C-alpha cells in the first residue's frame, strides 16, 4: 500500500493520465477515479492545519461515502459509526504525538463548518 501512495503522489505531481496511473497501480482504468479521490482525501486529512480539522475532514469524508452508498439500514449506520471511531482514534494519535489534550480543541470541534444550509 505504501508503494501505491508513492505512485499516487508522483502521478499527481507529474500529471499522469488515467491510463498511465492504472498501469502503474496494476488496476483497471475504471478504478483510477476512486484511487485519485481516495489519495486526495487522505492528503487533505493529513495536511489539515490542526488535529481537530483533520478529524472533521476524516469524519466528513466517511459520512459523504456512507450517504453516497445509500445509508439506509442499521448495518450501514453501524459501519459509519465504526469509521467515525477510527477517525477518533486517529485524532487521539495526533494529540498524543503533539502532547496535546482533546480539551485544547473543544471549541474547534464544536464550531460549525460555515456551510450555508438555508437553501
């Protein structure tokens, strides 16, 4: 998997087309969009300016995926809960690395995203 990340990073930097990336990853070309999107989401999560924003981005991506897949039953809800728990574990790791506490980010975690939902 680490080799795949390196390949995706190089492809993004060098502007590879889908055919070249599919060959490098040894996948069907129809799956390239998924791999690019996954890489971009992971990069956005890792590159977030704070641990709280990293958590928010990861949780948001998990929820978006669940909705796109048609979140509709208890099993799917439980799968989403598990994904959000993984994001919480990632947050704990980031906080431990920085010797920070969750309470340091309390306000940031409660803040609204600024999305206007009045439409």
